[in-house]
């Protein structure tokens, strides 16, 4: 079968997407193809309007492409599923639940777990993100970085096959972002889940990704791919990483008039 022939944990094949209003039609994605392997960390960079968030929504099954298809483990993606979870820019925690309750809420997707197993798993992931002492804290008591750590634990606890991250660090201050880059690398190294992250930040992409995919806008197309071979954990401030970021930024400037790094 065609679907079984596709290789990769997540496969995007010739996807195009239009958004139409009464006034105009916007060509968001044009003939985008991408393969993400199991356990790989892939970052997509590009300026505002390049369609990277739209591409993530298509991969999540939140948006239907006008042409092309997305396959997850060889199966056609026709809607959202618990094996492809999304972490957004805003933590989107439930304010009426404490931190532990928010992580447990995500585990309701896993029907085969007992109540005890859900509780043990939630506490395990809170330890993993350094929030075990805040399990019973209210959401409003958390800093921005702590909220994103809680959101990360909630997203990872159901053990999704693919985690899709839509600029989850962009609203945080530089020091908090740097701390979270270390956390994410540590957790990814321990769990080896497949992660795809979209971002404006070229340094962030080079810090976290095995590969950095460069997109241009109007319409969104994949232009280049940059493997990042630096050893982990990586520091956002290292000279070696700065060299990668400079190369990617220089390429990006060739496709758009202005780059937001």
C-alpha cells in the first residue's frame, strides 16, 4: 500500500494550503514535503507569514491541506490524535486545576492506565521538569517559565509519538529560555521522543535541533536544510552554535527582506 511505503515517523507529502476570505485568498503553503524520523528533533525557522505554524497545524491534524497529505507511522492524518500532541506559545494550563491536576488531565487520553499509574506517571514527569515540589501549587502561583515546564510535562506524560511545539519559548525572558533549552535537551536525551519545533529564533533552532529547516514566505516553501552536528547539551551562547546560526540567518536573508532572529 502507498501508506505503508512511506518511511518516517511523520511524513509531509506535497502539502499546499490556501486561506480564503471574502476579500482575498492567501496561499499559506506551497508543495511542502518533509520527513521526520523517529527520535529526531527537527526545528523549522522562518519569518512571520512563512506558514510554519500552519504546517504544524496540518501535521497535528488541526487543519486540512488543500492538496497533499500527512502520514504518521504510515497512517493518513485526518484529524487530531493523542499520538501527536501540540505545545503552544501560551502554556494554556487549566486555572481551576493545580499543577499535578493539569498533568493528570493529559493522561486521561491514555485509557489503559490505572489511576495509580496515571498518578505515578504525572509525578515522574513533574520530577523530570523540576516541578515536583510544586505539584499542588495553583497555576497563578507559577512564573512564566514554570508554567511552560508544567505544559511540557502535560504534553510528554501521555507519551505521544510526536510532540509538535509552536514557539513555546517566545514569550519568556532570555534567562528563562536558556534554562528551558537545557531542560528540553535533557528530557529529549532521556526519552528520545520525536519532536518538531517551529520558531522565529535561529539560535534556538540551532541549539535544539538535529536539523534546521528553512522556510520562506508568500507562499510558504521549504528552501534549505541545515544538519546541526554539535554535541549535546548545547549552550545558546557557544561560539560554535553562533557559527551555525550565522550561516542559517545568512541563507534566510536571501529569501526574505528582513529576518527576526
